[in-house]
């Protein structure tokens, strides 16, 4: 009769990656959660130092959380959700499928190098600054026109990318309402 202990000793050894990939880099899920902490903190206009004070950490520890260098435990995630006034699920929202597939459970026992992943555009400083500037526009009409202008520019950019090489499009014209107008002549 084989004991559970003997079976455990003869099975393949478990290799602890301590939440890191085989190369030693932070797990993409931890990076995603950290980027969502940074996103919310920045949207609230809160400094890393102020957030750290609110949850009993130094700003350096907050930096490590935001980069994904240090993992965020469940109780700390709960504290962050309360201070940042979001549900815990917020930190996992907008996670791309490729990132979710790189959880430690999914990586256990794999020999292959995990595929690279794209950074969430919502975590880029440029995006955060754009959103904050947009919400500083106090006039709702002006804010709506800026929004419509951004959509028109994005549509024109997408249309230009879909043109065959060597064909140039006419310049985009926007009328006084912010709607794109057909080029004249």
C-alpha cells in the first residue's frame, strides 16, 4: 500500500515561480492589476504618496505594485478598492485574453516561453493625461465637440490605413458642428 507521502515524493517536483514568469519578469496579470491601480489613482489626481499613506505603505511600495514588481495580496487589493472607490473587479477589467492565459495556473508545467503581451492603452500616461484634460473642459458643448472631433480624426486615420499603398486620401474637413464633411473639389 502506497502512502500519500510516498506518492508525493515520487511525483514531479513543483517549481515555485513566486508569481513570476520563467524569465523572472513579473506575471502579466500582476502588471495589469498594477496598471489599473495607477489608472484609477491618476484619474482621481492622487499621488503615490497620498495613496500609500491611505493604505499604510510608502510611495515606493505603491510604485512596485503599479509596475507589477510586487504582487498585491487579497486584503491589500480590498483596501485599494475602498480607497480608490472602485469594486475589486475593476482591477481585472479590460484584461486581454492573452494576459489572462498567462496566469500561474495556466503556466504551470509549461516549457515554452510565454508570448509577449501588449500594454493596455488605458495605462499609458498619454491616455491618462488626455482623459484628465478632457474632463477639465467645463463647457459641455465644447467637451462634446472635442469628443466628436477625436472620433472624426480616428475614423479618418482608420480609413487612411485601409487605402491601398500609393493612394492618398483628400484632407479631412470638419464642419462647425464637429462632424466630418466631404472634401470639396
